[in-house]
C-alpha cells in the first residue's frame, strides 16, 4: 500500500520558513542555495584555478546539510506529497501552453515535455536546460546570490539590494515566459 499525504498548507510551511530564518539570523548565518555550488566547487579543487573558490569550505558545512535536506525533501514531496495532484491553472494559460506543444499543463506540477524522461533525450531540450542553467548560474553570481538567498534571507534582513534583486528576478521571469519562451517552442 502506497502512502500518499497532502502537501502542507501555507499556514504551516510559511511559519516554518520564518522560524528557520529567525534561527539563522540569530546564529549569524545567511541562507542561499547558490552558495552551496561555490562550496561544492571548492571541495572539488576549484580554488586552484580561481581565487573566488579560495575559502574555508568547512564554515559552510551547515549549508551543505540544507542542500542534502532539499534533495531528500524534494524526493519525498514528489513521490509522497504530490501524487495525483496538479496546480490549478487558468484555462487560458493551459490552452496557450497546449498551443506551443506543452499538453501536460494543468495535469502535472512540471511539464513532462521539458522535464520528463522522454524530453531529456531531445537535443533541443537538453540544450535549453543547459543554456538556462548557465544563465541562472551567471545571474546568481552576478546578483550576489540566488532567488532563495535574496528573496528569503535578504528580504528578511530588509536588505535593499535583495529587494531590488527579487524584483529583477520576477521581472526577468515575466519577460522570459511571455516573450522569449514562446519563440523557443
């Protein structure tokens, strides 16, 4: 028998995120997933080629635990908390996405046409994911952090650069999905 649980509602998960941020602030730590990439690159010896990676990675061991927790949590959520559920999308959005070949919109949390096993065999999709990953990686470095770092940690610290960066993330996402994405499909 397979155990299927419902996702946690916002009024449970939201306060848990807030409590986590209060604890991190109290401990003088800053949350952000892109800093884990820097730590992993340092662990793999990238400090030999770039001064950006020359730092004591042991000070970030706690953040690597966050990364491991995110991976395990993502696995649990995708296999036990979201089975048979889909986001409630506007019918106009569903029809527009179907018009560009994404027929799983409104049926799955992520479009199978981009992230399903079959899609990862298409060179076009692999290329788009690779280029997108490079742009996100460059953008996170250029912005001094990623969406989770700026939008959760930075805004909770009332940092103006994080508020500007978060506005830029949303504005860039709107431009991407409305203007660039339709040209790609």
